[in-house]
C-alpha cells in the first residue's frame, strides 16, 4: 500500500513516493479493497547543522511497516542519500503516527508503504 502525504517545514519536505510504488513496486498497490494508511502526525525532520552546512540535498526513501494501531513498527531505508541524512529520516518517521489501513469491513490492519523525505535548502 502507498501512503499519501505532504508536509514541509523550512528546508525539508516529506511526501509520498507513489510514483516509485507504481513503477518499481507494483505488488504493493492497494489490494482487496483495503485502504492505505494515512499520516496523522508527521513532523518534518530536525536537520543537524553539520549536515545542513554540508549542503547534502535529495531524498531518502523508506519502506515502512505500519501496525494496525497506526505506529511505524519497522522503517528500512530503500533509497539512501547519506548515512547522516538516512538516520535523520528514519528517526523522524519512527515518531510519526498514522491512521491505519482498513479492510472493506473497517477493521484496522498492518500495512507496508514507502515514504520519501526530501532534504532541500
């Protein structure tokens, strides 16, 4: 399943990676009528001054497993930017809270999605 979200703050932005899912991960498309999880609390990453000064720009894409309770239970980097940026992105997503995916009957279920955090200056 794919998460759709947009958030930005200062020099960072978080958005979904639906284009990645559609072209590279078609097996993760919404199946059996289940809804996708939605981010309910999605603060932007806190950039370290050191990394900001280095001027490393780009995106970190993560594969995120979201529990039926709406919590990220596993966050793995799928597309790396740099070790430090990857760590900032993963730490940020681990703090997020989601509205969980739901079955056609309305039952909350675990889901996997891809999330992209963009670091821009």
